[in-house]
């Protein structure tokens, strides 16, 4: 299941390379269901995104292990304060400024011996991406289908995008360049699944013509959603990056 979540997070994170939109920010909550239809136990997970004017909160019912001693169940992106708050427990959060994130990723790349990919080839859009001309209503929004072709006839990714939801991803734009582009592969073209004029409502990944991952927006709420998700509660204990690193090194002894 964590692999399924990772696949979708790659798709979602890929949006972050888009230029910032001139249109109004979508404010509301989008709830996604992530499924592996072929799994015997019917594996599924939820991924929820809450948007307000200057902030984005992302949470899931599955915690993600970031490093030893640190697992996250949600991330608050505060564009107005130029920082991220990783919610690590019910009463604790890790605040990381954008400049600190850049430094941390650089350090991790050095430790892991990872070098910048200077030989990356342009993505072959004309060969790999097809607009099918198909459209349908998903949660009250008109969505259009795009196909990313795989290496074999039975491999493809179907992405349904709507131009009726437009999001300003703010800090996440730079976060992709410093974090996502160095951690994930580049088989999926970033601009396909995220650009400033569209938003994904359905993603289906096929292997051997069978769906191996399906992510669908189960609800889109732009009226009575919980705006407090993009604010820190008064009883949340916020720690800094220095505190985190000290705890990490203590555990390595």
C-alpha cells in the first residue's frame, strides 16, 4: 500500500513545476481514494487536500516514514510564512523553512552520494502523450482524458484533468526542484499531471491492460469545508529542524 501511495504522491508532486497562475486560488477540500484493484485484500488509502488562499494542508490515513524516528501524517504548506509544518503526531509538528529544506536536501544528497542529473533528456511528448478527446463529469466537474503511453502496449496511465479547478501551489513549486526531482524518477512528465490550468480528478495506471492503481476524487467541497486544517492548533508542540536532527543523531548512537 505504501508503494501505491508513493505512486500517487509522485503524480501529485509532479504538478509543482508549473508557473504560478494568475487566476483565483481554489479554496476547498478534495478527498481522494487510492486503490489497488488487483490486491486480494482490496487495499485502499485516503489522501485529502485542503486549500485556502495562502495555505495547503495534505493528510492521509496512512503515515509516511520520513526517516528514523519521524513519521508524518500530514503536511501544512504556509505560503504566507514561507515554511512547511510536518505534522508528526497529534500534539507535535516539525516546522521547516524553505531555506532549511534546501540545505537538508543538499546534505542528504551528499551523504547518499547522489549527484545532479545533468544529462537528463527532454521528455518525448509527441511520442508518449496523447489527448484522447474523451470527456466526462467527475464530481460535478468536466474532465478531459490524457494518456501517457508506457514501454509496452499494455502499459499506460490515464489522467483525467479538469480546467474548472485551479490551484496556486506556492512553495511546493520550489520543493519539487529541491526534493522531488532528486528523489523520484522522471518516467512521468511533470507538466502532464500538474499545470496551472488544470487539476487531476482521476488517475488510472495500467499494466498488461489491468488497472494496478486507481486514484479518484471522491468529493470536492468548496463551501462548508474545515478551514481550520490550514491553521495550527494552540496545543500543538512545534519543534524546529535543529531539534529533529539532534533527536535523529541520538538514535544513531
